[in-house]
């Protein structure tokens, strides 16, 4: 029986359709009727049957469109929409950048910068005004040196000030101001190596900004602010840190641009298979549990590789170093600002966040909130391998083994997973025509161990071609 059955949809194929049409003709006209392909009736049946076959195939597609693992295209989009998901369209690479300019300079939106790494052009997404608000670094210069005068700089609710002494110079006052900022836990500071009259004050956290005001006897020179740029071309264009570094459309007073972190890599349009996986992983999106909500919402972001969420609901710091009453989110991939916003939206009031990455977001009331999470630290996996090449071993067999090891570690080991020594034989033996004579692994060059590699909760194992040495006998 064809059609929708207890076992699912059974397709009626062309040969079956022709056979049934032939049988129906015999039922109507008698068993002696000729229906083979060389007869008029047989040809007529075969003219009709392909259209009927097409209808059966269309019916099967309609049936499959109700199942996420079978639906394609717009049908899959409609199913994903039931879970609140929309297919990701192609995206351009984006990156935060640190822009340096003279005070009162304006860098308009769509100003162009260039990458020395890829040659890709990027444009600023919004205008940047170089006033003294939302600053990550600033140059301050005393305009005079008058004994008894107070030179003060305020940031937020705090102030550093210095009262000039007899014999002070503009240079010594700049040094004193620099020393005061260096003595805080928020800034690094020094005097400019080329002009000792200028104190340079830098936020220790690249993404934390401050509003500065200063007394009339101090002026601002160069200012650094955070901007955002987007590639002119869409697609997965990788852009490592400090490679967006050239001003392509010069503006008077604009001195430099640099990306302080790796860019958020763009993407091609999400494929059906990628959307199916995200749909399957979104089962906790409506969860009311805080940890599950943080986990599923972050997992729904673009370019997220892995997420692990921990909590310490005790009143003391736990054995992993998590502070009391805190949430620790470990995230590989994705945009830091998007991640921080999700953690802020989902975390309970009064619960602190913990991690090695700090992102300042603005809440619905306009207040700045510091959100912390963990970017996993890579544990380098070094492999020293001795093999004997057998007959048929490929000329590039060594390179194949190296890539097999790298791919296996990337796909098999998640955040916090220990590297199991014996399991590395699996990718090595996937390359034929050799035998393993010895294998040593470790976390530094010249590995000598045969034990498993321990990986902490905030680490992830990764290898590279340069980490793998293979000696062929």
C-alpha cells in the first residue's frame, strides 16, 4: 500500500504506476488488450504516468515538510519559526576597534579602514565623537605649573588630584598625575616617551569606558574610543586581533585604528543542516531555569561553538574558585557583547557573574553593568610520533596524520575535557599503510608523556601542525 501508512509515507514509483495503469486497462477492456510500449494504448499510459509520478513525489515532499530532519528550504524555515528561530542570512565580519583621534574630532559612519592581514575593507557602523565621555584611554597635559594650584581629573565618582609644589614643572605635574592613575586598580598610566608633558591614561579593561572631567589647568589631547566596523563583503572572513590597522579614508585629527580582539567572523547563509542542528539544540529556549535559559539563549547566537554554565549557590568560594552566589559562563565563539546581554537578561537580581572577560553593557534604565564570563584558554597538545612507513604509504601521509590528529581533537574534545592518550591512536590509524612505533604527548614542545592531559573547566584542548612532530623510519 502506498501513501501515508503506519510506517510513514510510502512512495509509489513510476514502474509501479505504469503497472497499475496497465492492470486497470485490462480490467476495463479485458486481459487480451495489449499495453506494451509499442502499442497505442501502452504509449498513452506512459505519457500519463510521469505526471502521476511527479504528483506522488510532490506528495512525499509535502509529507516530509512536517519533519525538521527531512524538511528543506522554506518548509524548514516555517518549522523553525515554531521554536522562535529564523534562518541566519549571510553576515559580514564585524569587530570592535579602538580609534585614536585628537579631542573634538568626529569620525563619520561608513569611514573606511583596511586590514593588513586580508586586505579587506571595513567601514565604521556609527559616528564616533571624540569628547571625554565613554573613553578607554586619554592623554592629559597640564597647561601650566603654578605652585599651590590643584590639578584634578575625575572619572565616574572618583577623582585624582595633585597640588603643585614649589619647583614643579609641567613635566613633573604630568608625572604625578600619571602616578596617581597608575596607583588605581582600573588604569595603567605613564608619561609620553616623546613628550614628557603628557600623561597617558589607559583603562586596564579594553571594553570598560569612563567619563572624564578635569580642572581648567589640564587639557585633553589624544583620545581613544571603542567603535565598531563591518566588512564590506559578507562571508566567513577571519580577522585576527591587531590586523584591522590602516585608515583607508583619512580624516584630519584621526591617528590610528586597531582591533583589540579577534573579529566576529561573518558567515554564509545558514544551510538546512545547520538550521536543523540549531533547531534540535533549541529545546531549552523556553526554559525557566536560569542556567538552562542562559545556556540555550547563548547557544542560539551566531558562531557559538560551545557553552557551559556553572553556578555556585553557596555562601563561600567553591573549590573551582567561583565566588559565592555566582554564575560562571564559559563560551567558545560568538560576539562578546551579545553574550553579555544574554547573561544580563537571564541572571537573577543580586547574583554576580564571574570570568576572565568583562563587557560593559547598558541596561534598560541607562546604567552601565559589568558582565563577566569566561573565554576558555587553549591547552596546547603536542605530539611526538614515531612510525614505520609500509608499502603504499602516501607521499603526503605525514601531513594527513597531522591533520587527522588536529581534526580529531577539535571535534572530540569540548571545554574541560581531558585529552585521553590512548584515543589519539584512532585518528593516527585512520591513515593507512603505517605502523606506530612510539607516541608521546604533552603541553609543551618535546613531549615525553604517555599519560592523559588534564584540562580545567576554563580550558579547551587544541593542537596545530607545528605542535606535531612525526619521525618516519
